[in-house]
C-alpha cells in the first residue's frame, strides 16, 4: 500500500514538473513574441504604478479616489491584455505587414491586432507635471510628484510617486459688498454657493461657482455677462491648511456686461423662409398685444404667440425665459426650425434689446400608413393597419388634428378554439395648444399646456360568437411641469359598449358561465380620469438609479349616482340611453426602478397595484375597467388574462373552446428582470414575475376568488429567459417562461418545481409560454 502511494507521488511530481516546464517555455515564447517588433534602443511600455505618500513622513496614503484620478491622467495607455497576456499585440507581431491597406491580412493585423506601445512614446516629465497640476487644483498645495522608470528584457515600467501635503479646505467665502443691482443679485445667491465652509478646495468647484453666478445673473437681465468676468481670489496664508475665497468682478469686464437689459420690441416672423426678405419697417406693422407679428399670408392666428412666448416688451431679459420660449415654440409642432436673436437697441436711451424670432413652418398636412404584425400566446396571429391624416394648423392656431381609420384581424390556426377576430374603427383627436376653461391656467413649464378632444367608434367582431360596437369620447387637459413630469386630466370621458349578433352557440355558453357573459355586457361609463406620470429616463442621463411612476384615478358616475339615488341593491338601478350606467372608483399605481449595473447591464424591478370598487348603480366593475393578470407585459409564464381570481382556475386556453378572460377587482404584481448585452444590438434577460387578481365580493361562479389575508400565498410565480433586438427606436422581444408556483393547484397554492419536465411534450404544451412583443415589458 505504501509502495503504491510512493508511485502515485512520483507520478504527480513528474506531472507537475512537465507542467512547470511547459509553462516556462510558453512564458519565454510569449515574452519573445510581444517584444519581437520593438526597434533597437527602445522597449515595450507595459504600464505604470501611481503611489501616494505623505510628504511629512513618507508613509503610504490610502485614497482610492485620488489614486484612480491620477492613474487616469497617465498617457499613453499600454497595450490591452487579458489575464496578463497581450493577445492583440501577439496577433500584430504574428501577421506579416500587408502590401495593401486592405484585405484580410490588413484587417487582422491592424483591426484585430494592435501595434506595440513604445517606451519612447512615454513622456514621464509631462505626465509628472499634469499630475502635480491636478493635485494643486484639488487643494493639495505644495505637493510634489516624482517619476521614474525601469527597463528590463526590452520592457519598460513607470512609477509615479505623489508626495502629498494635507488637503486645504474652505474656511469662508466672501461675496462683493459693493452697492448696485448686480452685487445684490450675487449676494442673494450666496446661500446656494458651491464654495461652502468645510469643503475641500477644488478648481472644478471654483469653475462651477462662476458658472452658477453667471447663470443667475443672466436670469436677471445681464445679457452680456460671462462667467469669465468673475474671478475668485484664494488666500492660503491663513494657516491650518484652510483657505478664504473672495469672489470679485474683474476690472477688465466690459461695461455693458455690468448692466441689466430689458426687452424693447418683440418681432415674430411667423412664416419665415431663408429665401425671403426679412427686413420690415416696424412702424408700418400693426402690433398685436404688444408684439410685432410678421405673417403676410395670415397663416397663423396671432393669439398663439402671446400664449407661447415668455418675453413681453418691457420685461427684464432672462436666459430661463429665453430657453423656455424656444422649447414652447418647438413643442407647438408646427415649426421645423426655430431661431431667436437678441440685438442691442442703439436708439434706446437705456440698456434695451430687440428680440427677433424666426419661425420656419413644417408641412401642414401629412398622411401615414402603418402596418404591424402580432402573435399571441394563445396561438393567434394577425395584423393591424392604420391610415392617419394629420393637420398641424387645423384652425390656424397650431392645433393638431388627427383622423385615423384602422382595421385589424387575428386568426387562430392551431389549438382548440380556432377563433377569428376582426376589428375596424375610426378615431379623431384634436390637440389645442392652450387650456380652454372658465378659469385661467398658467404654467412655467417649457411645454405648452394642451386641451385634448377625442372621439371614436369601433366594431369588434369575434367569429361564431358576438360583435361589440363601442363609441367613446373625452374632453380634457394635458400639461407638463418639466420633461419628466406629465399630468393628464380628462374632465369628461364617455364610453358606450353595445353587443350585437350573439350566436346561439355562444349564448348557450354565457347562459351557464356568468364570467363569459360579462365580456358582452352593455356598458355606459361616464366620468373624469386623472393620470400622473413621472419618468426620470425621459431626460438622458447616466445615473445609477432611475425611476418611473404612473398613478391613475378613474371615477364613473359618482355624482350622478348620488343625485339620482341609484342603488342596485335596493332595486333602484338607473339607466342612460337604455343602459345602466356604471358607478365605481378605480385607482392604480405602477412603480419601476432601473438599477444600472454597468454600461450594458441593468436590473429592473416593478411593483403594480390596482383596485376598483363598484357600488351604487352597479355592483360589478365594467369588463373594460377590470384588472387582468398574465401575458407578455404581466406574468409571462401564464397566458394572457388567465390567472385567478385568487385560487380559482378558469382552465387552459390550449384545452377549452370557450374560455373567458378572468377579470378581477384587485391586482398585485411584482416583476424583476436582469438585462444584459449579448452582442451588438442583441440583448438577453433573465426574469421572474409574481402576481394575481382578486375580487372584492364573493362570486359563487368563481370560488376562492375573494381577496383575503392569505393573498400572498395565492400569488402566481413564473420565471424564464428572454432575447431582444434593441434597435434604439424600437425593440423586438421574445420571452419564454414557465410557472414555478400555481395558485390553483389541488389542495391549495404551491410551488411546482417537482412537476417541471422539459422532456415531456404534454408538460411543455401546458406550461411553456412564448411571448413575442414590441418594446420592453416595463
């Protein structure tokens, strides 16, 4: 036994020896290969180290942020490496120099490979000076940087040592005490200064403070002022590694930069063309509410300009008002080019500016045809076609009128149901760039508030089942606080749904299935709807955390029900146009968090909650206002609208000829998704979804559907993988998922990991769900 152990030990020793020899040989070959193309009397630059030490006692200083900042200043960067091996340089050395600047050899040598970074290209002194300058700019006054290099085996490595003093901090910041409007403005901004006591001195802070003061002065009329007119004197002699900051106006500043300017004339070229003479004698032009509107062909109602432009004659110039006016003109949607110019008025006896707006209209009318295909998890395939006509100046007040006719179809060629759907409709929408209301509405946003009027009619035909005709209309307002925040208030929203052509076979089904019957019930909904949306991603940024929030409140016939005394419970159900009007309160919130893990990787989570409560004239939520769970933008492991309510199971669409969607009064949903880049435009995802819908009241036809304290155990859970083609302006998505917790399992909700069997075709048929969609799910 001991003999065998010795044999094994000897064999292991030999193996280690062979591997060591191979490793040494490979290292030698690699070492020679990377220095193969190095010219005589030169070396391969392999990189550098930056060390931080205290100038007081030469001890090491731990400051990762400062060290990383200094390392980033070193030029040039060495050849790229992976696990210590410079593969790109090896490829460059292995490929002979091509005769032409094209072809495979050229591509392999210069595109895949990279030439060596030579020691002769490294300027140690310049790098040293840049580092020392950066230390001074960060408050490490009187620090010193040394540079050295070592060359061995035709390889050069550099070392930079920064001998640091204690970083200086701000003790006090002093603003000018001079009298005058400019200095008063500067002093009023002092509480927002970036140069706060206790902060480390930084040249970037000083630059930021100058720009902050400049921005504030430009908002107060100082049109010709510039950040370079400000100087910040630094006194570092006060001791204890502290500095005092003194903010001053340079003596070299131009005289006109020291005075606030007001607006004299506002001249608007409402139909400007570069090929047209824009000269005009203002005295011969009729003013409108103080503005000169140059529009010879009367293409635009002059009322839109006082409502859109911020400046009025006599106003103090403001850079914020200037930017806001430009954004508002662009948001009108009737101009393709917007230009503003401010010219000093030499004829005025005080500092005055004339404001010129040159507005080039876009095409008023356009027509567009859209076609799209779709596929659903219930094996339905189809297409939609929309023909839209747009008029961007419908009533000569920059109103946007859109008329759209659409048609679509779905065909189910496999499965049990084989249902065919067709729909046709017409919609009209008028957006008016002002608030039409008995009360005055003002906003300081960059976006013009709008009045929205919509109307539409649709026929939805479901083969061998029924036809639904619906008419809708709304009147409301849309306004934005900023690019991230939008409000949408529909003061009045009306929706009328009427079923026709119900087939005998489908009528037999709805006679015994009340849930199926709700899909074809008559509905009359009338009331206000308010929607609030906040989305930080609408403003391009590189923040680690981004957020999305959408809140919606929908009220129907609450006041009408109170006035009429409607009560279904007491047999006092009231009707409008021969249909009982729906009376309910409905609210929902959708919150999403986008966590950026790296440039191409992101973790996204979502929480959705919604509740609807019908009372008074109707005790059931309208089918179109109910909540549903399951589908490509919900719980992706379950087919659309099939989950719940609660522990109730309506059946699998694969097996049922007539399967009702499962509406609920309450919906809770949690989603999490890790998104990552695969290659180029191809993205991947791993996700998990959980949620369900519930009822407010017991339903004898759907036992187990009522919401209770046990709701968490009744959550459906699914997981899966996704692949997406992200082409910036749109995303094509394929998600495949399967359930891991079913709320409707016999004996109660439970995890179903033990049932997973990818090799079983019957299991795959009833559990694997494919979702093809446009756009991300959330």
